[in-house]
């Protein structure tokens, strides 16, 4: 799990050639049982896991603005 957020966010940033989509805000990966939100925060990465049955995407939508405040 230590290298996962670094690898996945780096890969996602490269999917937007020349930064036309803007800076990467976060990456959400949904698995069979869990959803994981990965975001760059200062000099590191933050990974949050939520049980999929708890309506993870709604929870992440509420958390993303608060996480973005940590990056400034």
C-alpha cells in the first residue's frame, strides 16, 4: 500500500498530456468491497478506504474539498 498511491497518481497525471485537464485532484479506485481515494497532500500521498456498501462515492465527494484545503 505504500507505493500504490504514488504509482497510481503518477500514472493518472500522465493520462492528461501536457496538463490540458489541469492538476490532478485525486484518484478513486473502486474494488469489489472497498473504494479507495488517493490524493497528493504536500510532500506525500493520502489514501482513504471506505467500505463500498457505505456509499463511498458520496462520502468522498464530501471529503475532497476538505482534502484540497490540505494541499495549499
